[in-house]
C-alpha cells in the first residue's frame, strides 16, 4: 500500500510541475501581454478598377465609373481618391472631370477599404481638344436661298446674339452675302423689323427695315472672309407703333434705337405695323439669293436669344451646336430633334477639322 501511495504522489507532483512549466512559458514573451485572437478575420482583398468615357458634348470632359470591389470582410464599403494626372483630384466615387487642355494624363484611382487595406488602378487617357461645331448654310437651289430659321412666341423687348463667318466653296465662286433677318409675325421683307446684309471685303448694309436717315447714320464695319464675327441686334416694341432696334457688329455700334420702317411704300405701312408692333418672333439666317446657286458657305454659331418682357433678361433659346453631329440636317422634317423651323433648308451642322 505504501508503494502505491508513493507512486501516486510522484505522478501528482509531475503533473503539477508540467502545469507550472506551461504557465511560465505562456506568461513569458512580449511585455505588452498581447494575445492573438484566433477569431480575427484576415485582411480584406481590394481590387481597384474603373472605366473612362469621353463626354459626347465636350471631348475635354470624361465620365469615370468606379468598378472597384472589396472582398473578405463583412463591411465591404470603401472610399475613393482620384488623381487626374496632375490636372485635379476628386473624392467622389464616380466623378466627371473636365481637363484643362488636350494631352496625355495618367489617371489614378486609390481605393481604401473599411479595414484600411488599399488598392490602386491607373489608366492613361488621351484627351483631345473639342472640335467646334456650327450651322453651315449653303445655297444649292436657284429658286430659294439657303436658310436657317428659328420661330418663337413674340418677344416684345429682347435681343439676339450670334457669331458668323463666310468663306469660299471648293469651286472658288465669289462669296455671296449672308443675312440676318429679325421679323415679327411675317417674314416678308417689307414687314421685317430689320434685316442686315453681311458682306465680305465691303461694309455691311441694311436690306430691310431702315429709313434713308438710318442708312445715312449707320456706322457699318467692313466684312472679312474666314473670320468669326459677333452680331447683336436688340429691339423694343410697345404694341402700338413700329419697334425700335439697335445693331452691333464685331463690337462696333452700327445704329442705336432706329425706328423700323417698311421699304415697300405707304401701301405696306399698315401691314408692317401689324406684323411688328408686338415684337420679334422669327429669325432667319439666309445665304445668297433666290435666283442663283453658290458653293460658298455661311457659318452661324453661338446663337443666344434673350427676352426682357418679364422685367429681367432671361435666355429663351440658345444653341452652340456642340451637342450635335457633323452633317446633321437642321430641317425638323428630316431631323426630328431639330428645334428650328421647317422652312430651314440647305442648313446642316459643320465641324472644324
């Protein structure tokens, strides 16, 4: 019996020694007493990715779609940081960015997951300057002029601004006159508020709506081919008398507050008054004449129509043609998206090369 007890005691002492040794080993090590929790998840896996699409209206603008993903953790949200090749930055998830100039840009997306893991993606973007687009008016018919026409509800007090240039065609025919006609309810020449003849290598001149006194007082600059020139025409009507108008071309004041006049004689005065006393409603950009053809071109761009009838000037219509496609016909009977009048003919969208 004594031997059995001795043997049991020795086993107990051995087990206690082993337990003490294990406790000492586990308690030793780093001084911060940090323990490893076997339940902590592994770090997330971050895959940064994006797609870039040039904007249809402006080739300097790109729309970026963030396709990044975070895997391996429950909270798979992330933040985004964009570097547009030194041309700006953004923290939007899927931003739009307009580059300052054409060139090559290395766009980098940095994605940071909720656990701090980071992923990056870089893509080289070739940015090109936008090509200017505008209306091209020609004259291919010998019984009508080429014309771009805009019709709106009558504007009693307003103004219209645009840019134009004329140029020779491929056969080197002489450049013919372009016109801008501001009219009321009728586009008949004698019933126009004012129509200006835009010439090249000669001073511009009135075609309709101007008295002899207005013609004599006008200060027209000389037209130049192949040069974009600004035009502004404003008018004011009072529903009782014929309107007054002012014309500025290339920043030069031509006439101020001229009284609209019919050139058709006393018999047309009642019709002219009726067609114009409530203001402007029709705007025509015409090229060449009714009896000839010409391969020259009349370009029109940056049309903006304003109304001050409410007491404050507001934009009624504007078109810089940038959202259109080169070669697009501006006749709404052919192109349902065109905002212009159905009498528009030989008017398409052009594009600089």
